[in-house]
């Protein structure tokens, strides 16, 4: 990158210098800066692991990694809007004062802070955290620390010069792990967790096995052998897995090879039907 590649705009989005045209996403940057006078830098990009959470609209779980609690705090998910216009930029406004890390639904991320290094640091943290969550989920279940330990971490933040709206509102002794700062009063209903469900929210709900999490919802159909499925695959499925009342196979009973075979058989049947 050379100096001539830099595109300089004013706070109204008007380009004042640079040979290249400004990005339409500049409105997102400017909207955040206008709403937060302390923000000096905004980073918007599409890191793959964090964007996966944005596409799935899966809330970022808390009480898992201390670094997330200290350096990021709560992470919001803004509603989807067509990128490029002011309507898209405005989707972050309900959250912009209470967080500096936002997942843009079906799009990417935006982070901001006191300078470019600070803003980019938050982008690196959120994507690394999302990757860790996905890897941990493949190994089994994710374990959470307690509200008390979360409160201890939050109370460290003032000593590091890091503000947290939960401290400002006296929420440090509340339900920090299971509740969300963005669940109420932010316009449309906030996304609810489907994969990383804290035990407080899950209650007595049985956590699915890693294999089931990859096969849902298709896996629940495959786990019930169809009459047209080949006998070998159907036999291995029915012999090694029993269906629960909701149609999902019981944990620990699925034969991965049989499931792969059943998927292949169904795909081939669909393709043969389309050819006919």
C-alpha cells in the first residue's frame, strides 16, 4: 500500500483526497464515530470464524475465556440489512454505546476503539475466540466458569483502564453468564443461542453429542431409516441408534459410516429422481 492508495473522507462521507474511490462501507465507520466521540478508529472486515457465528446468528457465549471477559465484554449481533447504505450503518446504533465488538448478521464484524491497533486487536480476539469455540465443540461440550468468577474478571477492568457498562449499571453481581445485556430493550428480539447454550438457559435439556450437532436437522431424518434405504445402511442405523421422541438419535448410538452411507443413498435417490 502506498500513500496514494489512502482515501481520505470528511465526517459526512465526502471524499477529500486519494485516487481511489471511497468504500460504501465508510458510512458504517462514520456512524460509529458520530455516536461515540471517544472512538478514533473503526475496523470492519469478514474474519471467517466470527462471520460464521454472524451467519448462524449464534450469540457469543460468555464465561468461557477470561481474555474475552476482560478485553471484549459483551458482544452484540446487529440485525441484517443490505450493505452499503445508511440503513445498514444504522443497524449498529442500538448497541454501539455498550460494546466495541459487533457481529453484523450474515455479513462480518465491526470493532472500534481508541486507535487502529486497539480496534484491530478486538477483531483478532473475536475471531480467535470463535475458532476456539468451534474446536472445543468438536471435542465435546464447552465448560463454563461461574458468575462469581465472571464478576471477579469484570472488576479487574477498571484497574486496566477498560470500561464495562455492566459495572456502570451495577450488574456485576447479577446473572452474568446466562443473561445478556442485549436481550431486552434493543428493538427487535435478540438472537437466542442454539449451539452454545449455557446450562442456566438449557435447564434439564440434554446436550447433543458432537456428531448430532453436525447432523441437525438432516441427521434427525437420517437417523430414522426410510423404507427405501438399502438394507445394509438401514440395518446399521436401526441396530445402533434408537430414535428419541423428537426424532433425534440417542446420544452415543450413531454409526458414522452408516450415516454417511445413508446420506449418500438419499442424495443419489434425489439425483436419479431429478434425471427421470
